[in-house]
C-alpha cells in the first residue's frame, strides 16, 4: 500500500509539473504597432530619437533585420489581425472612412471592411481562456457596429475606430470609442491634457490590471498607437527636446543614421545608400526660414515617437510591478514605412501651437520621410523596402534569451497569427460561427526564439494599390504599378538580390530573365488564389483616346466645355490610384483631383454650377488651380509634377478601372462634353522617381 501511495504521489507531482509546463507555454501576449514610422527612426535601428525603452526590449529579445508589413495602414492591420492576405478578408485597398461607401459596388475583396471568411486573433483565442483586450487604432471596419472590435472577438476596447484622429482633440466622426460607446469628450488619463498615445497606454494598463485582479487568465493585448501618423501633434516639452537637432538637414541625417545602422550590424557596409529621391532639394538651397520650419516639423514628429517610448516604459513598469513581465511576450512593429503624404515639405500649420493641435492632416513631407526610411527608397503605399520593411522584435524573458546578433531570416505579417496560436495552444479554426474560414499561409516564429531557421520553403507575397512583391530566399521581385487594374504589367517587375543589394539599386530583371519569369509566375498563381483580381466589377465599353498627354515631369492644363442643368460625374480621367488625374463634379460642384505616387490631392469649388460652362485645371511646380469660365475657384500648393506617367489611358465621360478620386468607378458624367483639350507646357523636366 505504501508503494502504491508513493507511485500515486509521484504521478501527481509529474502531472502537476506537466500542467505547469503547459501553462508556461501560454504567455501573456502584447502586440504593439506604431503608425507611419520609418525604418530608421528608432534608436536601435540607427535613429537619434530617444527610445531607450523600446531599445532595451529589442536588445533583450530577438531583433529581426528583415520583417515585412503590407506597405499601408489598413492592409497591414488586416493581415496582422487575421493571418490572411488583405484581399482575402475584404480590404484589398482601404477601409471605408467614416460616412463613406468606398468599396460599394466593387468585388468582395475590395469591400472596405473585414468579411466573415476570416477570424481575428481575438476570435481564434475564444474558448482558450485568454482575455482579449485592445487599445488604439482599429481601421478594419467603421460604418456598422458589427465591424467594430467587440464584435470581432475583443472583450474590451478603447481607441479610434477610424484610421486617423487628432491627438489632443479627437472629434466626430473620428472620435474615441470605449467599448461600443463613442465619447464626444474623452477625459485625460494623466495630469496633462488628453493625448491619444497616453490614453491608449493607460487604458491598456487598466484592462490588464482588471484581468489580473479578476480571473487571472493570460491576456492577449493589441496596442495600436496612431503615432506618428498625421496630424503631427505633440506636447511642447517633448518637441523642445528635438528643436534645432534637425537643422543639419535630411542628407546629413541619412548619413548619420546609416553609419549607426552599419555599426550595429543591421545594414551591410557593402550596400550603397539609396540616392536621395530626385526632386528633394539640397538642404543648403533652402533659406533660413524654410530650414527652421522643416526643423520644427521633424522635431514634432520625433517628439511623437519619443512619447510612444515613454509610454512603453510605463507599460513595462506595470508588467514588472504586477509580476507578469517575465511571462509576457511582446511583439513590436510598424504598419508601413515613413509617410510622404502632404508634398515635398509637408502640409499644415506648425508655428501656431493652438492651430497645429487643431489640424486634421498636417505632415512632415516627402523630404523627411526619405530620411526616416534610411537607407531605403520609397515610402508608405509602396512595397519596395522603404514602404514595406519594418523594425520588428519579440521579447519574452521566460521564453527567449537575449540575442547579441540580428535574426537574419525574412519574415512577414502572415507569421504572427500562427505564432500566437502556437504559444496559446490554440488551433486555427476551419469554421467559425457557421462560416468557412480561409486557410493561412504563415508559420510559427518559435524557431527564431533560439536563433534557429524558420524552414519556410515557400515565397511570400504582398500586393497593395498596384504595387507588389515576391520574396523568395535572397531574391525579391518587386514592382510599382505592376499589378494594374486591367492586368499585370510584366515590364514593371524589378529583381533584386537582397543579400548583395537590399537598398534596391541594381535591378537584375534583364540580366536574370529566368529568375524574373519564375518569380512572376509564382506571383500570378498567388494573386489568383489571394483574390487580387478582379479589382472592379463594372464593365465598361469606353475606349481610351489616342495619344494621351505626356504629363510626367511637366506642367499642364486640362480644359473641358460641358453642359447639364445638374451636372454630376467624371468629365475626363487619365490614370488611376498610383498616377492619375480627373476633372469631375462633386455634388454639382466642379472638382479636380490627382494622384502622384498614390498621394491624393483634391480641389473643389465652393459653389455649384449649371448649364454650359468651361472647366480648367492647371498644375505647375508651385500651384494647382481650378477655374470655371476663366475665373479661378480653388487653389492649393502644388503636390509636385507627376513623378510617373499615368498608366491607364485618357477617358471621356467616366473614370475607367481605378478611381482617381473618392468615388466609385465609372462615375459616368450625366451631361454633354462639347470640347476638351490638354496643354502640356515646356520641355520635359526630370521628375522625382
């Protein structure tokens, strides 16, 4: 009897130990994402911005040197939350902004909100005794409550449902939501003014604390900061810390950051620094006043990242105080590269602090974004390295030993869902609430915890806004405008050996045609499965006009004489969502819009017109103007001459394939077009690439 008792006792000890071992593989998980931050902005990635808390976490875990997002805010979030490609879940382009039906009438892959053929990480964790918490930016479905976080598996939520909001003064329709309740006047969570970065962190800590005081389940927390996405707004003491530091200019800043990146081993000294984007002026060519203005813009941007780091410090302090730090796995990444939106020098008011903090979209511009993405070229929207490469680390004291060197294997957003489910002991579901769920392509990053290879075996893919890439081992096939709405444009594929040339300077597509063809064919197969095509439902019998104007790098004027008692629709269009322009009517008001490298600029007259009128829009390197019958009715600072020639032809009476503006195609004109012409001025100027 004594021996039996002893065996039973030992069996219980073994079973208890096994259970505890299983519990240790169910860590708390905190997934942190920042918004529109460049590859080189953080201290451990070569930046001069003060980020000691993030640097410490990164160096205390696994730092990836090659991790990829999807090049844009909501497509990245769609994959991050579901493990599927954005088109598979309904966000092939963008989500619907508040009050807009963007995506209506388009194929399901482009509907503009998460569909029900996917599950979020929170939904996948249901039934596995995890608390599911979220604070911050959702941007995965806005205009119906069943698209919000609490209806997609999260138990608690505080943040902004839309894609952007003011930091100090969020207002409807881009307001703050607690649970399912929209807050018209959110209260500060600190002894300073309300500020979204602080509030998101404090609510995250509150949710974690409530869970730790209650059921004591492990927690999954998704903390999605809006910083440093526009509008650029920060506390003045944070701004003062950086004021004057950027008067060295963007060229010297890039050189300094690259030097630190090489010293840390992140960037190879054999890779050339990508050339400054053509069109970005030499810093010394700016007068003292402009240099001071640009220094201020970058200082505000830096202050926003600094504030994120301060809040990461606050979060870590809470984890340590609650004795959960050692068993908390922290992921960190950015949703895309630095944001060039707003023109070369940015937009909005900066000197008047009160007005700056009431702005909705003030930005730091392309010149600084180029520096943020050191050593790469291109930006948000694109999937070259400058748009799609992100800082990424995993930190978990109980499960990951600090690694001295960078983890060199490439990985992508599709890998986060399988990693989290692996550690949580949860299976990815085949069905959920009566819906069949699409299978995921990613793999668990668990081998990277100890520096082991991932053994992926297959390439991974990205497509956004006609830009696409394939990453297969050391090879990257990438293209701007390659996945056009009316089909792939093979001539736009570029091939790079990332081991030798990660800054994507030496295009090998012509010298390695076999590899280019092989990878392009793999992309075609994936694109069919991932629902990239069709991009539009509506068929059109429209034919492009011959000899469209060559507007790349040139000033031009577009004129049309039209007639209708209540005009609406597109008078003429040329191009699409990458490079293009359209002359149209917006609720009876004459309007003109253009896309330059994906950036949208719009002009709309204040008054409606009727009858027979002549519309004209003129672009040069200083201004963009809209006129009616020879009288100017709207004007703005030039977004720059076109950096690329529109790919889709010139169409009369509708917008063909890709919408240039915020309307759904074809948006046909309801009146008569009596005449039209395009006048291109001067000789071809060298445009920014």
